[in-house]
């Protein structure tokens, strides 16, 4: 199965994009069928399709390349890590099916997800342990990635307990009070911190420029890390701590936004679509934090807040990297690992921009719909799925062009 180990396993990105497309169909179904009582388990399923199937699957696949590339270490127990990714995908499928139609499978799916992530993290922590002997930058990157993975594990442990509660099992009162903390750890401690850290490196190939403010990365990482911990504790036990934690996350997000906009304003790479996705992701992040503040003040904005962070911020940053890293992977599959074909040479720019526009309209409709104008939820789902189809057609075009380029090179 692993006779040729691509620098990112294609199966992980394929699974991630299938989950991406399914998330829009599920949103469409929720918009068309859910009553005023709320989405219930269907809404929880949507959150986990995006958070686990789309975002986390893409992340654990990309980390198989990022960890050695950013830290100059070699994977230990790489086969364990790669099989864990496959087991994680199976767990996500079982868990989501349980939420939508098979309640008996909820706890089992969550347990499989947890076990798969434990296996992945064992390999990752063993690999990252070697960074303590590296240079200062490699040590810092190793620590940051280890912290990200610790947040992922903690999120998974809490999630497995909450899944047991959904299955009808009795859980301690303190665990039953942790759904909001679970969401905070997953959205900010795991996914957002990872994006903040990794994008500092990936923004250069995407834009052709790097940050002019090295200290910004330190401010962002420290502020968000402390904020995540305080917000998680505060959401379970102390409104004051929740506000402090949320404020620290907001500070980190604003510093990150200013730094990235400065980088992109100087961009020299002519492939603008990934850069636009980054800008869109940042805008949705900032708007999502406004809704988050309103939620802390008692406004019924939680669903829209989670939607903007997952589909808007995290999702659009993934789309930015798919339009660069994903296409680069396609090129290397057909032209070898040393290929340097630029993504814009393989993609159709018209489809890239169509998908970009469709996703932004879909996110806006979904958020407004979740804030009260419910009919727009279905519109968001439909437009988002159309955007996803355009993106998949574009990636198929890139694959076809990469294959034709390979054929020409053999003449």
C-alpha cells in the first residue's frame, strides 16, 4: 500500500475534499429540512464533517510532509502514522453515520478516531523528540507542532467522552459541561494554532514574500496559546477567564491578520487565487471572533460563530493551500518529486475564481441564515456545493494537464 510514499499521501487530501463536498450537501439538507427546533444531531454531524473529515484529515496528511520539512528530522514509525491516518478516516465515517442514522455507532466511531489519533501522535511525538538536538528554529518548530498535537489529543479525549453521552451513556457532570471547551480546543488550540504556525512558512511560496515582522509570529503564538487555555477553562467554569482568553485570541488574530495582509500586499507570485483565499479566510476569522464575542455576551450566535470559524476561516485557508500544495502534489505524482511546475500552469484560472466567489457567497449565506434568516442556509449549501464541483473540475483539469506534460516529456 505504501510502496511509493508521496510527500503528502494523496488519499488524505482526496478524503478531505470528499468531506468538503459532503459538508455543503449536508448544509443544504439542514437548510431544507430542519425545523425551528434546531439542527440537533445533524448540526453536530456537520461540525464534525468539517472539523474532522475536511480540516483534520487534510492537516494530518500535510503534517506527514511538514514535520520533516520544517524540523529537518526523519519520521520514526512512519508506517504507523500513515495507517493511523487511514484508521482516522474510517472512524470519521462511522462517527458521522452514527450521528445521522446509526446512533449505536457514535461511541464506536469516536473511540476509533481517538485510537487512530493516539497512534498518529505516538509516531509524531517520537519524531519530534529528535528536534531537541537541532538548531534553535527547528527546536521551536518542534515544540509548536507538539503543542498542536497535544491540543488535538485533548480535543479527541473530550470528544470521545461527549460521544458516549450522545450514545445515552452516563458521564460525569464535569464532562457534560465541556462541549464549548471541546469546540474551543479543536477550533483554536488545534486547527487555528496550526494554521497560524504553518502559514508563516507556506505564505512565501504562495506569495513570493515573507513577513517583515518576525516578532509577530511569537506574539500570535503566545497570545493564542494562552487564550485557548484560559477560554477553555472559562467556558466551563468562569466567565471572566473566558473573556480574558477570548481577548487574547482576538489579539493574536489581529496581529496575524495585519502581518499576512502586509505580506500579500507585496506579493510577487502571479497566481492570485490562493492569495485571495488567504485574505478571505482572515476576514471570516475576524468576523467570526465578533460573533464569538456576542456569544459570550449571551447572544444566540453560537451556530453562526462556529460556522464562520470552520467553513470561513479554517476552510478557506485549506482551500488556499489546496490551490497551491494540492496542485504541487498532483504535479509530483505524475512528474516526480523534483518537479517544479507552478500550480497556475496546471489550473484553469476561471474555475479558480468561480470556486472562490461561490465559496464566499455560500459562507455569507450560511452565516446570515444561522443568524436568523433560515432559508439562506439551504442557499449557502447549494452554492457551496456548486463551488466545490467547480474546484474538483479544476483539480481534474490540473491532473489531466500534469499527465499530458508527462507524456510530452517522454517524447
